[in-house]
């Protein structure tokens, strides 16, 4: 068997042409992996809605592997708590999106005192203005309250001053 391999040049090493061919194949594979990596990095950065991944063409494959589970897609949302001011308004800022639906609930752990609901009607494909309702004890008491909703923040009027509210906002 060894004589067969020797007859076919196995023990001779690579000749100059074969070495160059191997170098060319390796270089081409390296260029291709660089393109594949750049395309993958750009795609991951483009689809991540919740968090900037910070991937670049210089990122290692290990960096990319760590970032993949961090990719979040779909509508953004946020929640928190705030206290209404003396004018019965709540202002929230620092959002990474412009809300289309916002819910405020004044709740002390046992009793819901009031809810305020905001909806951007363009969410349903219409061009009407924003709509806001406030309820207390299951009855609507105020309609079309003062609102200011923009990229990254909102201010909504509630029905009670100086009251703790929990809120949730959806893109």
C-alpha cells in the first residue's frame, strides 16, 4: 500500500503549482467568509428591535454567536410606574419608540381607582387624531384628555392628581 502511495507522489510534498492552487483556494474562502460575516452582522443589526447589538464587520464569530440570542423582533413595549402631578398629568420619557397604545392604572394593591387608555387610531389604519379615555369605577368620566405623544415620550392626563399609576406602552 505504501508503495502505491509513493508511486502517486504522496511522499513528494506539494509542487509549486499545487501550493499556489491551495493558497488561492484559501484566500478565496477567506474573502467569502468575510462577506458572509459582514452580511450576517448587517442582517442581525437590522432586525434587532429592542437592543443595539453593536456588531461590526470586525466582530469575531464568537461575538456574533453571543449576540444572536439577544436579537428581539416585533413590537417594542415598556412599562413602569409614575405619579400624576398637581395638574393630573403623567409624563414618561426615555422610550426607544413612539407609543400607539398606552394604559395607565391607578391601583393601590387592592382597589383600582381609575384607568386611562390612549390609542393612536393610525394603529388601525385611520388618520384620525389620538383618542384618550379615562374611567373611574368602570364609568367613563372624561374623553379626549390632553395628550402629547411623540418619539420616546408621552404625557397623558389622568383623572386624579398626585396618584401613583402603573403604565404600559406599546409601539
